[in-house]
C-alpha cells in the first residue's frame, strides 16, 4: 500500500485528540504531582520524591524500551500501534482516578497505595503514549503531511497545557469547595472519562499506512544494533534529554521566581492595570463558589504561563510552512536558539519590570512554539532513516528511546531544581529568602536554562538529515513500499 497518501483534516484532528487526552494527565504530573503528594495527599517530601522517582524510573525509563519492542512486534488487523491506544484506554482512565483519590489509610498504607497507583499510572501512560507517538511515524510517509500532523497534535498539547497550568488549581478549589483532595478527585475523574472518549476517537479516525516488507522479521538484537549505529537517533536522544531538562528546570523554578524574586507590589499593580483583578471579582460576584488563589504571585504565575502557552500555539502555526521550505533541522535549530536568547535575557530583568518579563515570555513562547511539532516529526524521520539504511523498520523502539529521553530529561531537570536551590541556600521555612537563593532562582530561569537549550543547537550541526536527505529518503522508501 502506498505510504504517501494525503491525510484528511478529520484524521489529523482525530490523531491530535489522543495527545489532548494524554496531556491532561501528563501536564498534571509535571506541574502538580509533587504538590499533590506533599500538600494534598500529605506525604512527607522525601517520601513523595521517592515514590515519584522510583515509579518514574520503573514505569517510564525501564519500561519504555520494553514496550517499544512489544509494540513493534504486535500484528493485528488494525495495525501495530493503534490497538494499544484502544486496549489501554479504560485501564488508564481507572488508574487516573485511583491515583488522585485520597484513601482513609494509615500513613504507611497511604505510602503503599501511592506507590502502587502511581507505578500503574506511569506504566499505563507508557503503554498508551508510546504506541500513540509511534503511530505518527506510520500514518504517512509523506514528510510534509507528517509536519502537518505534528502541528495539529501540538496545538492539542498546548490546549491541555493551558487547562492544567492556568486553570486546574482554581477548578480544584471550585469543585472541591475549598477541599483540594475532593477537588482533585472530582476533576481527575472527569479527565479520566474524557480521555477514554478521546482515545476511542483517535483509534477509529486514524489508519496505519507505512508498512515495511521486513519490519516484522528483525530480531531484538537487530533493532538494538541498528539503534547503536544510527547517529541521527543518538543525536536526537541527547537533544530530547536537554530539551526536557530545560523545560523541567525553568518550569519548576518559575513558582519560586515569582514568589521570591519578582516584586510583589509591582505584580499587584500590573494585575490591576490589565484588569485581571476586576475580572476575578466580577466572576466571583456572578459565581459565589468560584475560588481563585489569594496570593498575587500565584495569579501572576498563572498568567505568565498562560501567555507563553498561547504564543506557543501561535508559533506552532508557522512550524509546517517553515519546515516544508527550509527543512526540519534548520528550522528547529534556528528557532530553538532564538527562544534560548529570550531565556537568557531574564538574567538582566529587574524584579520590578513585570511588563518586560511578560514581553520576553511571549517572545520565548512564540519562537519555541515553532520547534515543538518539529521535534517529534524529526524523530519519525529518524525511523525512516533507519529503515532506509537497514531495510528494517522498528518505529516504536526508536520512539521509546525518545520517550526515555523525555522522562530522563524531566527527571534530571526536576532534580537540578532541588539541587540548585539547596546549593544557593534556599530555606523553605523562611518567608524571605537569602540573596544567594534569590540570585540562584534568577540564574536557573535564565543562564542555566539558556545553556541547556544551547547544547541541542550545537548537537544538531552533526545531524545529517537535512532537507535534501529528507527528500531522498522519502522518494526511495516510497519506491520500495510500492
């Protein structure tokens, strides 16, 4: 069957809904899981970190390549990867609800319950999302269509990110009537139900078209040998690690940055000048049960994240035409470097310059947004490159390595946040932090994040799949498959 059919808008939207479903959970884990376990579920911080870290390594890092091998060797009438989206939908939804339920157990019982449910949640996320990501590499062999699919997909991701980073905390307070444990349980139950519906839509609206003659004949040894000889794959693995180190590092630091570095009085003036405070008061007048966090820094933090996410969505719209014209590697490198420069600029922004902070966040979001779909489209290209070089296709194991890089990067970045705070003298018991700690927070969202974005830009100079090679690979694989 031809692997280069044009893909309908319905299929692109249907595919993107799967990432919307997954990211309602993933973004919650990235943004709130530590807060949920320590402040809502009431685990000690060290215990919470042990649960999160251990389960993340087992269910995310270790299980990812195993799941990749399994998915690549799955053969059904519906394809290799689509069945896993359907099979895991309901179990994943059930565990979403259970993981955010606070049982009336003893402390040790709650630790055991948290460990079991979080391990199941991370493992089922891998079993669902790895085949889902791999599906993008076999829906079509047309690289322009692949760019388009990635653009649709990551608009959905940004919508989920906006819902979680900007709206989740107020929604939890509203539906829980101030009780966050009840609020999280109710909201996550809704997310679980919605995810099942969206995964089913993804399953029925997508189709696997890319089939290699030899992709079911390779051994595990062959797959691993191909990976280790695949230089673009090795480069993309480290690119992915450093990208997500940066996202975790700056994302995990912003809450401290707004709480301890940014001037509280100027934040209040800024929120009042843009009409935000009046808007919240109007909503509360019309909806008495509506609750919004009282802290000024929490409101500014939410708006700051929201402005960046909105501009990322705008940036995504430029991704496909730019990648089609100039090639994925060039577009990704240039715009990642530009976005890194806007991060570096934060080192020079005074604590009272709220408007400038938001301007640079908007510019960073716009430029980084261009790169978001390109990253995953490039990984799909690496699967094509492997098939082109070795005449064997192992899409899922290539994507599993990227998922491993993603989880590894987030783990490293999250650990760096805690390590840097400690090294710079942060003390959680103090309402006013030492100057060294505040300086460290500024360095983490600027210089250190810039360096972690700069390294992928350098690595991509050695990435050989340029626009010319993209066309060559696409043409030759099309001839083989036909």
